C-alpha cells in the first residue's frame, strides 16, 4: 500500500500503538480506503480520519476491519483492548464541547451495519390469527389438489 502520513508527534503512546496496528491490519487486507469503505458501514473519509489519528474509530469499525482481515479471535480481542486503551488516552480536541461529568466523550457509533444488528431477545410467539389459519388451509387444499391432479394424470397416462 502507499506510504502513510506521519502521525502527530504529541500522540500518546497508546494511541500511536493502536493507529499503527490499525494501519498494518488495513494494509494486510490489500484494500484501498474506498474498497474498505464499501465493505464496511464507514466511509472512505472516515477510514482516512481513523487511520491518520484524526479521530478515534467506533468499536464497530475496528470489529469490521478485524473481520475483513480474517483476524483470529485472540488477535481480534487484543485489537479490542488496544482500542479501549487508545480511546481513553485519545487527545481531546479544543473544538469538542465540554460534557457533563461522567459522560463519555467517545461512544460507540450507534449505527451498526445490518449484519451486526441482533435482536435483544426473540419476539414472543403469537398464536396464529384467523388470517394465518385461512392461508394455511388454502395452501393445504392447493397441495391436495395438485396431488390429486398428478395421480389422475399418471393413472390415465
């Protein structure tokens, strides 16, 4: 892949280590930023910011990159730990507004790709309604009619 731009000198070591690992992982995929954006729920420009330490990536972006790179579970878990340490140490921009005490500054991205969404719990089974029973009866009658037709055609043929 192409050469990366140098990381800012004042980055904390945790952030520098994480971004370098993220860059290696991206390079190992052989994908361009545009291709990476197309295969994840994050745009090319978002990946550019994440990989140049412009802003911390959401946890889901890191998970998506680990999956695309085919990282084994232990390695993906280590990458998750690096992400946690980096996010805690990430420099706070002067343009970020003050938040109340106890509020987290960098939350996971609330938008998940469709393949990551899982229902919290399965919905309770509902008893079949009259419409469902009618549909089931119609399908069974149609199947019986088809069987009678085939048997009749075979008997005559």
